[in-house]
C-alpha cells in the first residue's frame, strides 16, 4: 500500500528556517516525480516545488524561488523541502505528492504537516 507521510512542520518566527520531510513507502520511489504543495486558510491548494528524479531537475513556484529547496534521497525513499527566510505568508498546510508520469495527476498524497510563521 502506498503511503506518503510528511513531518517537520511547526511554529517558527519570520526569517527562520524549517525542513520538511516526506517518507514514501509502497512504491518504486525513484521512478516517481515528487512534489510539494501547500494550502493556506481560505485559499486553494497551490504548487510549491517539484523534483523529477534528481536534485538537478527541479521546479519552483515564483513565490518561493531562492528561499526553498526541494531534494530527494532515493535510498531513503524521502523527499525534502528546505525552507529558508520564512515569511508569514508561507503559513499553510504542506503536502507532498507523487506523480508517475508527466502531465498525469498526482496519484498519491500525504495528509499534510502544518507550518506556521509568526511575524
């Protein structure tokens, strides 16, 4: 059974850093595209970052470019989101997701981890 479990969220102050982790099981992790999404109260879920199969092939939303870094460790079946220079507007529930093929919907989603950034 496929499972994605996020961890690492918490309450931090503006300017702080936080690293989120997403541990995957039940799938051949290395062949999946992995993504991070977030949803703030009253807003639609939005794309944050994605990684294809290595740290050399990544994509970021404009709002997080230069501050967030997505990476993966295929040996550990884990994808990470390093978040630096956090802002209050980064406050959201962060989700990881797995995509098998380009242009397909993300097939698997975690339950999310809360990130709260105070001013």
